[in-house]
């Protein structure tokens, strides 16, 4: 009896090992992914060991990884059995994705670097399912080539505005640079350069030599004094660029660096300043136009017209670029009023209050018998609206009375 029980227990253990792979047993099962798969929490992974697991469309596996310091490392997953194409997800302690790598056929590799902390490596199928082996190995930090670039802040300005250009050295080696030379170019038709100043990268009391700026070119040479060097990446110097005209203005500073007694060119990346024309300065025109009809006030210059309706009391307000204009106030059946104001930026100009004269029904700028004839032809009707001078809905003698009060008047009326 005891032997049978032992055999039964051994079979159960074998089945469990087959389910979980040859790695350590799962700690928990029951968390569910957004796709409905259960997530198996595996034991803590560590460097340079091989771990085994099993995933499919309903089962993902998550391995804990503790980093005591910032590390560069690589996670490799290889399918052992089945048709698994594995995806690798790197998660924070709360299970939020930091990065991931999609597998290709039966292999997946994720290269990353992360600061100290608690993380998870999650293996799940891109397609298929099966068993896999996983290893996590430290890698060397990539060696990046030194380079230089220009940063503009802001990157877009209006004509007349300025931006600050900062020139940076990046990926400075531990041995540092004793000096550096920058040959900077720009379009003098678009930009004006001033206020060149070093930023302290070459230590305190660095020695600075500047040639120019002149004709779109200047040179900045800088060396650390008393044995000081640039040993970190950062800003070398900065200068101001003032926008002179609209366009796309490239600012380039080609760099050569010296570790001591020899200059070497490094990759240099320019920046482009976007320059647009400043919008015209705005001004305001206001006034009051009295009529028994709705009044439209139109502001006209050589290229455009801006109109506004006066309110029930005849008051209007128009905002427009500063400049010289013709302004016309009109209402159906009334002589127009016309003026020529000059608007000043930031200033409100007020036209004198004016009353439009009723009776110019045909709109020919004269109140005459032809206008009266229109009233007669349409007597007791409601249209044309221009003939209903008192705006009461009926064309009759009351409208003729208003016309008669201004008979033989002509316009446009002078408006100051």
C-alpha cells in the first residue's frame, strides 16, 4: 500500500514538472492578462542560468528579477518543444510594461538597461505554444561615438524675436577633452548672432577664443586651464540668434576635439530655426450709427474688407491690423456714411456718432423722385424692404414722410 502511494505521488510530481518545465515551481496562478490568459508567477531569475517554462494562448509566465544596481543585460528565450514564437515583456514591480521584444520564429531576445529595482520578465506566445528555455545575462554598456549638436530654444520664433542656441558635446570619453574647436555657420540674411558665452564644461576659468561672427561664420575655440578638461557630456557654449526675416534658418557648428595636441573631427548635427512673419499689430475701431434699420459697418483697405453689424443701439466695434482704411456705414434705404480713419496699434479709435438719412431706396446715393416712385408702386406692401424706411412692415405715407424730410440729399455722408 505504501509503495503504491509513493508511486502515485511520484507520478503527480512528474506531471507538475512537465507542466512547469524544469525550472522552479510556480508561486501563484490566477492573475489574468488583458487577453484572458492566466499569468503564472515563477521564482526569481538570476544571471547566467537557464530557466525552463511552458506558455500557450491561455498561460503566460512571469519571472521576478531584482537589480541591485543599474545594469545592461539581455534576456534570451528559445523554444524547446512546440510551435512557440515567444514574445518577451519587461515589467515594473506593479506589472506595467517598460519595454518588450517580439520574437522571430522560435527565438526572442530583449536587450535593455535598467536602474536598480524590482522587475518582472514575462514570456508569452506571439503565436503557438510550447516549452522554452530562458537565460538572462549581463552585457557591456554600448560604446557610443562622441558627437556634437546644436539645440535651439525656442525652435520657432517670429521675425524680430530671438532664440538661444546651445552647442553640446555628447558621449565624452572618460579620458576627457583638453580643448575643442567649433566652426559655426548660419544665413546672415535670416539671422543675427550675438552674446557668445562658454558654459563651464571645460572647468572653471576656461580659456575662450572667438573669431567673428562675420558674414554668417564664426569660430569658437575653448580649452581647459591648468590641466582641466571636459570629462562629461553637456553644453560647451551658447549664443543668441535674432530672426531677421521669415524662413528656415540652419545653425551648424562643426566640432573638432583634442585629448591633447591633436584635433579630431566628430559628427556634428545642426539645428533649424523656423521663422515666421509677426502678425500685424491690432487696433480697434468703434462708433455709433443711428438708423431705423440694421446697420452694417465695413472697414476696407487695399487688400481686404472687414464688416460688423451694429447692435440695436447702433454701436459697433471692429478689430483690424493697424493702418489706413475707408469705413462705410450702410442700411437698406438709407444714404451711406463714409470716413477714412487711420488705426494705431493698441489704440481704440472712435468715429463720431452719425445718423443715416432715410430715402435712398434704389441705392444710387441720391434721394429723389425715383425713390418716391418705388414707395408709390409698392404702397401698402411689405417689400421691397428698402422702401419700408420706418421698418414697421408696411410701405406707406409714413415712409414717404421720412423720404421727404431728406429730399434731394445725396451721399455718401462725410463721417469723421
